[in-house]
């Protein structure tokens, strides 16, 4: 089945810097998931790689050798994924402040 390719971009330089600060193994896992999304489409990729957070936010779930991280994103018209916030996760649940920051940044769209 043929599908349109998804475009993935960072909201701004600050978000890209958050991503660049991740350890190499977490970045590699991110790119692996993005490649899956581009090849199979966003709808085909689910848990454990992607999980809904509500309020039009989703998270890409990254697991490395020593850490876990999340990239919170939203989708916009034209099959585009916009990464709003990237962080290393310290607790079991995604922190409320991380979601609030992503929501605030989503308003820039």
C-alpha cells in the first residue's frame, strides 16, 4: 500500500538543541523510529514507539542503554510532524511540566 511520506521537523533551534544534547544511543533510537514512520506511515507505528498524550500531543518513546527520553510532538496539515520538546525522562510518568511546555510551544504553530 502506497502512502504519502511524513515530514519531521523541529519547532525551532531550541528544540533541536534539546535533541542534540541526547546521548548517541538515544538519538539513534529516535532516527530509527522516524525511519519507521517515514517508511510505514504514522498510523502503522504505535506502542511501544509512539503513545498519545492527549490535547493533540503524542510522544516518541526513546530507550537507550542507560536512559530513556521522550520527544513530544504534534501533527499539522500536510503530513508533518513537529517536534515540540525533547527531554531525558527521570520518572515513570511523563512530567506535567514537559507537557505544559509542549502545549505552550504548540501555540507558536
